[in-house]
């Protein structure tokens, strides 16, 4: 009857046990209430990656790539983002890197997601690149399937936005970059 005994503990008791176990392993002790940063809340007991603020920036012009931005909070175990999928399109993980003062986009096979860590997909940094996206309107939502090495596939709804509507004041615009030179 061991299983019944665990069920009787309730979520609060299990949460405490997980927190204590993590502290014992040398992880920084974190309280759920104090772990809010930039509007993204990560809770120590969450076992799966937490996805938030996912946005799909529509192509600046036909034939240009679209971009995927968002924030992924790590769960209780180390994981990695190995890719993502959008129906009807092909996708790549990209990172914009500074090569001797020239900003270039490089394709990456995966982004590490440490336990309790964070992957921020953003303009001018790591991001998702989408090629051949079917025409769609801004202001809608499109399902994006993220693939993780351990957590498997997680679907998130990304809000579609026209390029230039996210306050990108700098010149780092994918639509204006020569994408063919970056691979
Ligand atoms: Cu890119």
C-alpha cells in the first residue's frame, strides 16, 4: 500500500521533498515566490520546460524567413532544445554571433537547457528561423512544436506579429540580412 501512502501526502508535501532533494544536491535553494524574473516564473518543482512569450515574427516580404522568439525555463533536470516545427514550413535553430564585428547567423544543432536555467530566443541572439511559412495574418496564433532531448515534444501557441512591431530599434533585422551568407 505504499502508493496509497504517497498519494495521501498531497502536492505540497511532494513539492517540499523535491525542493529538499535539490538543495541536497548542491543546487541553489529557491523559493517559488521569489523566482520571478522578467515576467517569467520558474518553479523548482516543475519537471518540464516552461514556455512563455512565444512570438512568431512574420516574413518582412515574400520569400524571406520568419523568426521565432520566446522564453524557455528549465525544469528539474538538464535538457536541451533540439529543434521545433511549424506546419508547412522548414525550421532551423540559429544563433547570431559577432565575428570580428560582423553579425552573422549560424545554424545550431541544439541549445542546452540546464535545470532551472533559461533559453531566451530573441532578436540578435539565439532564435528559431522559419523558411517557407504559409501566408498568415498578424494577430493570430500558430501552434509551434518544440522538441526537447528529454521532455519530448511540447506544443506552444505563438502569437504572430508583423516584423518591426516588437520595438526592434536596432538594425538587427533578419529580413535585411543576407541569409545565404550565414551557413
Ligand atoms: Cu536566423
